[in-house]
C-alpha cells in the first residue's frame, strides 16, 4: 500500500518538477543569439575546475562551507537515488552490492550527512550573526537550510532507529550508531519500532518537497550554475559585441528579449550570495547600483514578461512588456544604478557562477543613449566633443601635439619607426598626465626605442563612449581609426593609458585590425630585462611605494606583474601591496565613462581607495593609468597635508635613468 | 502652424586659422558645425512641436555642403529641412542674407501659417546678430531678441510672452504673433539625436531651393545685394610669450615671480 502511494507521489513530483523546470528554463529562449558552444574541451575543463572543483566558491569566506554542502550533495545524490528506487521497488538497494563496497558507501553517506548537517548549521548561524549582505536573512534562505537539515536528520535518525532496533548492523556507520545510542536513551518506550517508518516518510516528503521548491527559488542555481559555468564567456570580458547600424534595427536592451539567452540564463543562475555587491565600487560607496539586484531584476522581468514574449516570437509583433529600465516596476533597474557602474569588472571576477553583469549594464545603457537619448547631462558635452573634436574636453585637435612643444619628436612612419606611441587624450591634453608622457618619452629615448607619434592627427580611441553605451559613435570612431592605422601602416603600438590599450588591442580586433599593443609597463619591463634600459635604484626618492592596479590593465587584460616588476627594478624594492590588489583591486572610480560624470551619491569612490592607500603610510602611490592618476591626485588633494605623491610608473622609471 | 529654425553652418572657430598671406580663413580640412546658438533655436522649435504639435522646418542658406547641417536637424526631429543655395546668393552680407531667408519664409507661409521664426542670437563666425532682426523687419514680424525663456504662447489671442536676458536685468515682453525670436543659450538644453533618427535622416531628403524658386531680384541677393563687404581679415598681433621661473622644480618661487610680474604690470588689483 505504502509502496503504491509513494510511487504515485514520486511520479507526480517528478512530473511537476520536470514541468516547472521546463517552464522556467524555456523562458531563456526568448533571448537573442549568443555563441557559447565553441571549444567544448576547454569549457569542460573549466566546468570541472570551477563548478565541480568549486575553485571560486571556496576562495572567499564561508566558501568551503558551501563546498562541503555541494560535494556532500553530489555523494548523497547516490543515497537519495537509492532511497527513491527502493521506495518503488523494495529490495533494490546498495545492499545487493558486495558487502565491503556496501559498507564503504554507508560509511561515506554517514560522514557526508553529518558534514552537511554541520555546514548547514554554520550557514544558518552565519546568516543570523553576520550575513553576507544585509537583506540576506530571508525566509527562503532559512527554509532551504532547514529543509536540508531535515533531510540529514531524517536519514541519520532512520538508520539510527534501525540500528537501535537491531534491524541494521552498526558496522561502518559511526554517526548513525551515535544516533542509535541517543535514541535508546530517549524515553520513547514502545514507539521506537514505528520510528524508522515515520522518519522514512519525513525523509521522502522533504526530498520531494525540496525538489519541487527548487525551480521557484534562488536554489534554481543547483540546476543552472553548472551549465552556466560551462557556457561562460571564455577569456576576459574586455570588449563588447558590436551592433549593426542599419535602419529598422533596435539598439541596446530595454526588454528581456533584447538580451541574449545567456544573459537570461545568468539571471536564473544567480545564487544571491552577494559577493558581487560586496566588491562593487558603486554598491560599497552608497550608489544605487547593486549588481545582484540588477541580475534579480532581469530574472523578475523575465518571469513577468517571458510568457507573453514567447507567444509573439517569430511574428515580430511586439507585445506590451514591462521595461527593464526604470524604478518602481517589477524587474526594473534604475537609470541611476546603470550610470553608477565603473565597468571595473570586479563583480564578474568574483561571481562563483560566472555571471556576466557588465554586458547587461552596457546593453541597457545602449538603449538609454541610442534609443531614448537619455543620459546624465554632463554626457551631452562629452558626446558632442568626441564627435566633433575627437577628445573628451572639446579641445582643438590642433592642440593635441602641444605636450611635446619642448621636445623634438618624430612622426610615425611605416617601415622607419617600429612603434607608434599612442599618446591618448589624457597624455596629450591633461596637464598632469602630459608630464607622464614626457617622462615616458625620456625612458623610450634612453632605451633607444624606435617610435613615432601621430601628433595632431591622433584621435580618441573612443573607449569611454563605448562603455557609456554610445555604440553608434564608437562605431564611427573605430572605423576611422582602423582606416587611419591601415593607411599609415601601424602594427605595433605603445600606450600609457590602459583604456586606449584595451580598445586598440581588443575592440579594434572586431573591426579586423590586429595590432601588437603594449602598455608602457610591459615594454619597459622588456627593455629592462633585455638590458636596453639601465636604471639606478631610486628608493630614496619615493619612499614606500604602494601600487594601485588599473582595472583595464589588470582585471580586464591580466597584466598584473609587469608594473610591479618595473617598479621593483626602478626603486630597488618590491611594491607594498594594498589589501585589495590584483584581481581583487578596487576601482579608482573613473572607469566605464565615470571619468566624465559627477559623483552625486554616497562617498566618492576615489576617497575610499585613497584612504586605503594612505593607511599604509606610503611615500608614493604609483599608478599605471591616466584616469587613476586624476582620481588619486584629486583624492590626495582632499586629504590635505598627507605629503604623499602620486606617480605614474613611467615617472618612477624616468627618475632612475642613469645620467649619460 | 509652422515654427521655423534658422540655422547656419559655421566653421568650428576654435580650429580656424587665418592665412597670413591672403588674409582669408583657411577653410581646408576645417570641420563645420551648426552655429551653437542655432542649436538652441532648433531645440525650442522641437519643444514646441512636442508640446503643441507645430510643424518644424529647419532653414539654412549656404553652399551645397551645408546639407550635412540640415541633415543633423532632421536627426534631431525637424519635420522638414530646406537649404537655400544658389550661386547668386554667394558673397552675401547680412542684408541680402535676410532678404533670401525672408523670401523663403514667405514661401513657406503659402503652405501654412507661420507662428514663430527662431534664430540664434548671433553666429560665431560673423558675430553681427543682424540677420534675425533683418528677417523680422522684412516680414513685418514682431522682433524679440536675446530671449532666454518663453513665458506663454496664447494661440487664441495670437500673442507670445517672453523673457529677454539683458545686461544686468530681465525684460518680460508680450508681442503679437507671428514673431521672430533670437535665442541665448540659457533658453534650453539641446537634445541628442537617437540612433534610429540618425539612420533615417541619413536617407531623408533635404529640399534645396534656388533663386528659381524664390524669384528674387538678383540685385537684392548675394554680393550684388550687399552694401557691406569684408575688406580684410586678420588676427590681432600678440607679443611672444616667455617662460619665467622654473615651475617644475621651484613652484613656490615661480608663483611668487608671477605675482610680482602681474603687480608690476598693474594687472592685479591689490
């Protein structure tokens, strides 16, 4: 009788579970195309390391706790599988296996059960005492934890009761034996014989209930996170897809069907662990942006609108939907939040499920700029200046070569000069960064590097406008630049700005131009290594040097060691590392076009970072990016009397040049 | 009702240099932009289009390449753009320019009633501020210059109330429609074109009217119709600068030196 009841219940549960999963997962099909199936071997390997190996998960506090639950869950899937089968077909169980193997499995299940129970307890206490983020104390979170605990307790209790009743041998089941001893001490009197049956049903109902709760909770990630890791963007997320500018097209995304299917899968894979918001320079300094909430709003929007969009798919008939952008509605990210992003990529670097937040934010910015022409008012001048004069300040292009008025520089000439020195707008126009350009040319000259400049003909790389969502303007600028570089025969480029660096290296590739681009830190490292550059250690000049990683050099392009080695060679001492360094470095606040926007909300991001640097009592804060330079110079000025100098690494190196 | 924005294509003056030999502007390779004040004139038309449903026409007199400027006005939302271009219009001063533009507006008035003609307060290349008032006089429209706010438009009574921004004071003026208004930059914040509008404007038709359409006496337009002409253009002479002090190594000393020099030259009030 019980067997029939359970079989019916199991069948129903599986059917409902299957249907729920299908309903939710099918929604991602409303998204646009995205190629995520290339290089299967690489993807499989990454999935083993990051999903099954939990590499990113365990690298942060309480990650190991999750690892224990995850790995135990995999092992206990065997036990639960046996449990379900035995419920339908009694007698079909692991006891049919050779005895040593059977005992071994029981031992492992026993250990995994108690490990999970402890881990769940730790997770519950953590969530009460010191949650990952303020709003993490949800009913859902505690409900899930108690569900898992119930499963473990029922499993151990069931075995314990059977051992106590002498129905099962205690051999190889230390935890269940303890449970048996515990049960024997309870004043259960004659009720002990019924206990295994009761606990069996509790276990069964908890298991089937948990299964059916999954698709409707953040624990959907149990099903989606592993495929999401497999389908991740391989390599660094340092460029963004192009748009095709022909009439009739729509640009950017303001509805879920304008995002890609992978964007939508990302939203269903969010574990709500809150790591992204804890590293986000905007979220941690009191801005409206919260990367976790952006993902959540996409998921909510998908659940609200997905059904309607599914029906109209193929007919090209738009159905009324709730906008992805906008406060107040279900599934909307506020404009203020979208404009707060510095595109630093910290959220993507830390996400254990490899969710890609930045491309979604950029897609929504694209919609605002390109479809609605809605953006913070400072950007109007920026866009006009970029379009008319190809620099952010609207300076006359004829002023571009004035930084070198005291120097004699050669124009770049194909075949004759090896490198193009791409000065960049900051290096050409900004008073402080012009000094860096001069220092860099002194270093290059001392090492005998063959280089030339474009002078007045140089144009802005367009990085800021691209990150700000003005893809149309970037497209125009990029095409012009590719044409110019081809005409001039440019192949190898030196940049001092990581934003130019990343654009020339990664973005222009989309336009068919492959350049060998070196950030000055990489080139100087090679020059020192090759013996072309001889330096005198100048530690005395700079005192203790702390180094701030540029997001576009570090996280987006993986250049962490070159600047450190250069500074060590130049000063004779290793740099002092900030607490948040390398891939965990905290943005200066100027990326993603924020360089050109006022910071109205919360505390300034640069103040946060400058304070972190000053806590080390440095003599010098060393940077490798003109935007970081500006943010640190401004931040240091605020902290009056600190006496700390901000230097680009080229300046540090120039100081150590041997006087010939 | 039609609202007209008069816009002019001007060389980007921060990039203009004067040929020292011929004393003329070097126009080769210099990018052209919409006269910055005219963008505010166009913006105000577009706002009236949004709020009142008026039809917006952008009007410009210039060489054929001024079409790019008019195309931008279409991208921003103008319903129609008309380029007044003919060899006989060339070499015009402000008087003959206003003759041509006034004739074009009269032609537009044959199609629908003209409400307001907006002009920038002046152009950045000529700086005369005469064309707008010239148009008003020739058409007999009310003339409202230096407007920084439109207070009220009463279509029943056919009147408009505006605020004029003058030296140290404001003036609220009521006038009959149709009116010619020249605008200052404080009037509004110009919009940015959306990409779909840019793409559709790239293919849109910019109408071109020559004197065949306007039928003006050739002696009243172009060089022939101009009682004034530019006889010479030159940059004021500037003395060579000099580098004083050593700001890189001794900023304090350099600052002191600079202040002393400024006081010596009586350029600083102390």
